[in-house]
């Protein structure tokens, strides 16, 4: 509402609590300086009595104003307000010892007297003060700039604008955040007062002070006629509302009104809000009339300054600051969810994924954030449907118990995939929209390689999707681009450093690495860190010995032992081996290298495992990019690039908030390869979600590929890094995959399915269940976690096949096994799964790691091969054994193992389906991701750069230039 319409909207509203001072006390509240509060920092009060205590004096006998005191009643009123605020402050800090309530004062006024009163009052109560001084002639934009800074400053709980009246424009007042507007003069706060909703607003301190003074006057407040002169602004509206709620009859007049004398003579009290010097002739006043002056002039009498009641207004302002701090502290507590689910109306036949996605209107992301208890300052919107979530949430909710932690894994898949992502989304939709339990999905960000290559998108499918699916599958919030930039900066630094070391002597190299700037040479902080690692304590560049200079400038990287590759987020087979340095400017420094897909970068794995910005920075520093000619590891910190990497990654570390088709929250964050890396979404996304869902909620996340790969790495690597422990494993199976493991013909992407996969075949299903499904359940039990089997139902599955899978899964040790129809029905099709997960999650989990960190590298590999894959033993190549010896020598022996193996079989041979036995697992080579924190043995040949097929997905992807709609994504 506009202020002009608020004036008449405040009758018959609830009466706010106003402290009642002692009655029967005669008040002479005389102002030193009076400007309308909310329009000036110097607003104060003048209360003049036109009658004596007995009420018998006439206007001619009105008391002469001189150096009068306000009396003990007024002082007690101030003292009582201060004492009450002190008590509130003590209670607040008892519950929040680290909280320091703070008032910020923006000053652009030469008169500091009222400012000193406020500072003194703040000191009495124990508030902190931040004072910002601007020139009196400052512009509106300069004031707003300071206000915006204070809006974003979490230390500040209230802002007081100690400004000339002309500077307090509507634009300035409404720039201030309402929750920090302790003078209560922004449009929103005045509107709250008019509505009677003061749960988030503030009553203007001056208005409250006027009401307290009126309450102490001799006559009752109800039925009293009060004339307000000059009450056109927010203070006037607020004061009129307060008076009308107390049953007063309010008259309004302008200072220049012709009928002013008549109105004054009708009034029991006169409140002068008009700026400038203004007084009421004693002859106009009825006997017993009170006059409260809030004008801007300095009031004096016979050259004598009159004592003021500014301290009362200041005391009430401090009360608002403490109230604001209390609200802030309360807002930091866990907030119950108010999630509004989106309705689905599934169609049959099921339309394409993008048609389904486009038919649903997602909630604005700021609304979703509010529904799940996020604070406004904890999100950074990227358009209307996506937002980054700040890690400060973890500090705010650090005492909040975690919810239940659910991992979705799968049996060994066909090349077509078995729908783990759709199961995650369908389960979360069922939990939240249908069982009304707080639940969160945590998914990996898809690479654009598969999106434009063979597999397509990864937003789920059918009526179990993340929306908008085109935004999910394409650039999202740019995290993969940040990883690409950071990764390739390291690669550029490696080649540049090798070139410069090869073409310069020590002295010239040292002069360029530590240049003179304005005649002064200094080491940068990252260079000082390198000196410390070299055992050099000197930090004066001129004081190093020639040997120390040589040690400092020479990384001596061996080109043949550089392990760092460039990356691009596109499937490009012709980048699997390239030659760099062929331009004449590189002076013959040519070497062979390669590109990997961006999600194979170690920086992606670091992003997924880091538990904060500091931890990510440390991991980036210790990334090993190659070895020197003497065999020593060379790190990103040695290159001097790790600080720049952290800068490139500072936004990527924040998870992205999106939603499902039914309005359930989803975190999309990180997407490491599931073979040479661990294939899980980020630790941070899981931790944030576990806090947000609350103790009785559920967080559902996914592990890449089959349980033998993604789940094993989730437990041994991710859970070891995060400290989190899962409550339930959901094992996804399909009749199609079980038939393949039961002896069915090969399945390949892009080719029609053989008849065995379309027609009912209970024999193949039974063989697949007794082999691969049983084995994957056993693998989960190795870690002590209960298993629920989710059968992702396809339209070609028969009821007999579905019943057989569920029966054999339970016989194999699953806590439950249920069919899921989320693809065709949305969350309603996974309600049975949600109930089974809820039941399994209520049982105790006896989680344990497969191996100890102290176990030698070889034995860790052997335990995974034998207990998880079913191998008889392992066979190490000479190269692998040499690497193990080297890693032990460098102190990397305690790192967990990340097996790089085909996902299409439990063995190292993709064609071996079911549960292979009697094989020896060959370890061709072993590499290390020291920054990410794991060692990865290579089982067979692993490609880290996919290629495009004959007919990639991009043939079907297009854009309508008129509507800007994308077609062809799936």
C-alpha cells in the first residue's frame, strides 16, 4: 500500500503493546533539537503543559518555559525502558554468546548532540556501534551506496539514518532492508504497523515515545482528541494508527491550515510533526492541553537551551535493535519446511521428456528456497529456476541433527543404463509429495559430452525429472566450465614453466619470477610457501645463495613424466593423442599429450570430495602434475597456480538448487567419472541437504555404474572423506538387465532389443537374479547397510517377471523389494518404494569400511578384487608394482583405492555377465590423484575421452529462434 492509502486503514486493528508509565505524573518533556524521526537522526520531543497540576490556570497563566526538568517520572520511564532492554540483551546473549548486537549510524549532520545521546544509550545497554560519516552535502546515491553495504553486512542488526531531512527521501528509506529499519519508516514497516502485523516490523521509536508521554498525561487516552500537525509522512501514518488503536480521536492539519486555531482549541493534545520552528500560542490552548513538539528547530527560551527527552526516543530505538538481533538469532535456527508440491497429471502414452518438462511450471527458486528453510542471504539466484546455495548454511545449522542418508546404486548395467537417476527422483517425489516427509535429491551434474553424444541427458526421465531439464543438461551454473578453465590453466602453466626453465639461466629466471616493483623485490605468499618446503627460511630475495636461487627457480619437470592433461567438455576422439609446442615460438619444445573429457579432471573429483573452501584450496595445492628428473613430485602449489585455481573455483564449490516435476528440492553438484574417479555427487551437497531435511527427513543420492564400482567407492572413499554414514542402500534392477545376466543376447546402444528382452522369459530372469542381483546385495551387506531392491518397471515387463524378481531379491537378503512405476506415474508410482525405504531407515545400520587406511596398497586392491568382484587374486604388472613402491616412498600408502574398471561386468572383461568366477584381476598400471585423495589402479585399458558415434544425439537437437524453445533433448 502507498502511504496515502495507509492512513485510513488502521482502525479496529489489534493494539500493539506500549509500555504504560506511571499515571498521575506531570511531564515537561522539552526538546534540544527536534526533527521528524525517520526523516532525521535528530528527532526529539517537546511536551508543554498549558495547565498547572491542579488544572485551574488559564491560558494567560500558562507556565513560562525556562530551564525546566522533566521530573522523576520521565527519568523513571527512561530507566525502566533501559532496564527492560538490558534484560532482553542478557537473555539474548545467554542463548547466543557469540552474538554482538550492532547498530550502524550513517551520519551526515553537523549537530552531534543527538548522535552522542544514541551512542551513550547504546553503551548503557551493551550494543556495538558502527559509525559512518558522510559530508553534509552528500548525494542520494552516496547514501544509498552505504545503506546497501550495511544491508549485506551480517554484523549489523539495525541502521539509524542521522541525516538532514532533505536527504531522507523515499528512495533512501526504502533501500534499507525492513529487518534493519529500526526506526520503522520504510513503506513495508509502516504497512506492517497498519495491518497490525508487527512480528517482523518495528514501531517508530519517536511514535512510541509520543504515546508514552501521552499515556503519562493527566487525562485518559481513550476518547481524547489529538491534533497532529504535519503528519503527512511515514511517522504521521504510524502515529495516527497507534493513537486510533488506543481509542483516541485523531485530527489532522497542515501547518498553514486556515482552521488550525479552531482545531487546536478542540484538542486535548497537540502533536507538532512539521519541520521548522513552530509553536502554539498559549491563547489557543484549552486548559490541560498537552503540546508535543517534534519540529526541526532548536528550542530555546530566553537564550537558554531547554533540556530534552531525546534519551527516551534513543532508548526505544535501542530496544528495536535488540529486538532485531533477537529476530536474527531466531532466524538462524532450523526452520520447518512449508513445501508446496506441484501437481502432476500423467498422460498415456507418456510424452517425451522435454515435453513433460515444458508442460510443468516450476516454482520460482526463491520461493522453493524459502519453503525448505533457506535464508534470503544463503542463495544466489541464476535466473528464475536455479540458485547457488552458500556454505554458510553449514555453520548456521551445525547443531541440527542430520536426516536419513539413502544411497541409490544398481546391479551391473546394460549399455543402455537402468534408470538410477529416475529412481532417485521418483523416490524423492514419493517421499515429499505423497508421504509428506522432508526429502532432498542430490545428483551429479551431467557432462555435455554424453548429452550431445550417445547417452543423452541425465535429468531423469518420464514423470521423474529435474526441471527445467534443458537447463539441467546444458550449462547449468557453469561449474564444469570453471573446472575446464582451472584445469587448463594448470596445463598452460606446466608447459610455460618447462619452456622458460629450458631457455633461461638461473639469474634471468629468478629476476622474472621475483621482479622489482617500484624498486622493491618481494616474494608472493605462494612463493614463500615454496621456500619453506625447500627448507629456506630467508624471505629477502636479495639474501638467497646461488644454490638456493637455483633450487627455488628450477622445478625441473620431466616432460615424459607429466601426468596432467588438458580437458574439454565434448566427446572428441581426435584429442586422445596430440602434439603440442609445434609453433616456432616454442623453440622446438615439442611433446605428446592428450585431452580428457572435463569431468575426468582431478579438479572435478576434488570438488566432489571437498568439505569447504579451505579444504578445496588445500587439495588443489597438493595436486601432483608430474615428476622432476630426480623423481620428486611436482605440485600445483610448486607451479604457483593453486591460489588462482581457488579463485576460479570459488563459486563452483556452492551446490546448485533445482526442483523435480513435483516441486521437491534437488541439489545438482559435481560429476566425477565413475571409473577413474569415484562417480558420486558432492560431499557438500549431501551435508547441506542432510541439515535442511531435519532429523526425520531423507537425503537420496546416487552412485555411478553398478554397486561394485559406484557404491564401493561411495563407501570407501566418499564416506571416509565426509564422515557421513548411510542408512539404506536402494539397489536398482531391471528385468532387461537381469535377462542379460541370465544369459540373454548382447545389448547395444542404438540397436533394437532382441525378442528375449521383449517377451516374457522367467528362466533368464531367475538366472540373472541368482547371479548378479544376489551378488550386488551381498556387496552392500559387506558394508553393513540394509538393502531395498527397486525394480524399475518397463512397459514390456510382465507381472510374473516382476513378482519373480521381488521374491528372489528378498530371498537373497534384501530387506524389501518393490516394483517402481515413477517413469509413467511420477512420485505416486514410487510410494511403495518410499514406504520400504522409510521402514529400512528406521532400523539400525552397522556400517563398516571394507579395509583400514593402514592396510597396504596391494592388500587394499586384493580385498576389493576378491570380496567385491569375486576374483581369485590380482596380478600386478612390473610398472604397477614400481608405482606402488614409489607411492609408499612418498607417503601415499594410506590413501583409499579407486579402481578404474569396466562397469559392464563384475570382472575386467565386459563380455563376462552374471557373476564371473575363477579369474585373476590384472592391474596394468597405478596412478594417483593426490589432491582428490585416492590411488587408482588401472584394470585394462580405460578411455578418458569418449568419441562420437556415427549418429550422435546432436542431430535431433535444435532451437526455435522465435520461441527460443529447445527441441530434441532427452
